[in-house]
């Protein structure tokens, strides 16, 4: 009964015809022109490579973008790659400890092609009530075939259902600072027989 | 013959626009934000031009993308608190008139329960389809629905009855 009422109330939420027209018009206009908003400083030296990356990124329609990190004075102190949720696929295996497989959808594209190894910069494990049971950073692990398998400690986790929530990965390449790759990833897993 | 970008976007908005808007509104709590989110989803739809296996695959892709857009917006909002005036405008753009409080109760639940309840009880998606869209196991969806129903009932009884 309550759920029927919920459905009835929610179905009243609709877009107006004007809103639909506006969305179609704006999306059609914006889609071909959408570009990354910044360039990772370390890549500027290889201008041609950067241009190639941009061209390919646009062709593939990727959503991630580089952004400068500034200190309180406004000085650029690094960079971060944002909005990468759909560019890395995450799965968890709980058979022998916890192993997170991070598969890059386009490993031959920047920034992923620069990485030798990948770690988790920020994660937490929550139980089904939403209580945080563990968290921190992990890895890095070597990238092979566009994938990195990162081990996570499972100490203190008993039998039950959990969710791994990752806010950021860290991409490592030789002679360069790790690059934070931010987004939002969630994976549910179950532990038993512990 | 392949349809143009505009035709594809138009068809997707016509077929799934209201569903996406409802989902984004329930996630974000404001009409303007929901419109922005749907617009971003349509930009991704046009840019990525995915080849869908069937209508179910297309619907799941749109729901997944909308969920991710909303999460990005919520994350941005938590890091960049809005000035008071904008916040008040956001609050004023609440649920539609005639809502008995059940929708407000739903919108006060944690995101994962809100999403699962909306997709199942409002959009009438099956558990397997929700699992596919949210990239979780069917048992996790069932768990979210069970817990979500309990939380919704509790919230509604406490604050709206």
C-alpha cells in the first residue's frame, strides 16, 4: 500500500516538453565540442603525444579530465585525473584474502598508458549497515594486460556481506609523481568460512 | 541507415527521459540539478555512441550513467558547499504537490536504498535488471530492497504519520 503510494507520487515527477527540447538541443550541441579542461604538466613536454591523446580521447568520448592541484596561494603543485568512474572496471575476489582487479577500459590511452603500476589511493570497506570496517590505501601492483590485481588486508572482517568503496586510484610511472585518478567505484563481496 | 546524433538523443529522451529525470531528482533533490544530470547523461550517450544488444541493455546503460553522474554531482556538492541562497532554492524545489510525505521519506534514505527502491517499485525493473544496472549481485539488490523497505517504513511512521 505504502509502496503503491510511493509509485503514485514518484510518477508525478516528469520533465516538461520544454525541458526535453532544451536537453536534446544542448546535448546535441555540447557533445562534439566537449574537451578535457586541463593538461597534466608532465605531459606538456611531449606536445605531440598530448595532442594525440586528446584526439583519441575525443574520438572515444571519454569523460575523464586532468585538473591542476593548487596550494592556498594558487600555485600549481600537481595534477589529478578526475571523473574516471567509467574508465576503470573494478571487481573483487574474496577467495584467498581480498584481491581487487582494476581493469583499465582503454589502457593504451593517457593517462593509463603512462602507468607501470596501479594502487588504491583511498578506499573503505563498509558492512551492510554502512559502518566502515576498514580503509586506507593499498598497492601498488604491477599492471599487466591493462589490469592490476591489488591485494587488500581483510583482517578484522568476519563472515558477512560487505561493500568496497574506492574514491581514488594512484597511477605510478617511472620518475614521476603518482597521479591520483578519482571517481567512484563500488563492489559488493561476501566473506564466509573465516 | 544510421540515425543522426540529434535523432538518437531525441529518441532516448522520449523513451527514457522521464525515468532518468525521476531517478536524478530522487538522487539529487532539485529539479535544476536533475535536468543538468540528464543533460550530461545525454551528452555521454551521444559521445559514446554505444552499440546496444537490446532495449534492456540500453536502459541499463542509461541508468548506470545517470547514477554515476548523480554521484559525481553529490561528491562535488559535498566538497563545494553552496551559498545559503542557492541552498534555499534547492530546498524549495522539493517533491511535487500532493505528495503525502512518502517521497520525502524516500529521498531522506541513504543513496543505495533510494536507488534500489526507486528502480524496483517506481520503474518496475526486475531484480536482475537492477543488478545489471547497478553492477551488483542480485542478492545484494534483494538485500537493499529489504533493508530499504524497513528504513522507509520507519522513516515514514516517525515523521509523516
